[in-house]
C-alpha cells in the first residue's frame, strides 16, 4: 500500500500519522530506518487477532483513525482470500492495498468478496522497496 507520512507523532514509539488512498490514521512504523515525512510503500498488518467484525454496509473500503483513541483504526475491507482451517490469516483489499488480519471469530461466515469492518487497537507499517 502506498502511504504518505504526514507527521512523526511519537519518534520513540515509532508512531506516525499517515494518509493513503483509503483514508487517514496513525500507525506504528516498523522499518529498519527511522520514519520520515515522505511517501512509502508499506505492508499494513493488524498485529492482534480481530476478535469482532461485522458485515459492512459501506459500498467502499476505508482505513480511518478513531479520534477518541489515537492509535485505534477502523478498517473496512473486502475479503480477497481466507487461509485454510489451520491458518487464520485473512487478506483484505483496502483501496489499492492489502491488509493482513488474523480472524478466527465466525470465520466460516466469511466469503471472498464480502465487505467487513472491524476496529483494531493499532496497525503496524512495514516499509519495502518496490
């Protein structure tokens, strides 16, 4: 996913404010070099298991920070792949990017093409070179 870092919120914890084609949020920078205000290609990961999700009434995917909790993010994504029974990782398309999330709750209800939404306490950003 292509992001633009807007601000280094907390350099010690690696928290950055960023925007992408799907919205604006805060995330934890996990690069080997320090974050800087610039554009990057990143893998976005939900580091903790998603314990609750709902079908989304939205017609589009999005990524948005939650004002009351500076690190929490609301994700609306389209299911593009589900792992096997022993692999809880679900791939979600969010805009032009992909987010990986571990979902075990009601997993059998998920189908490719479904739009779902969930709140996560934080997301991690792993930069890579294209």
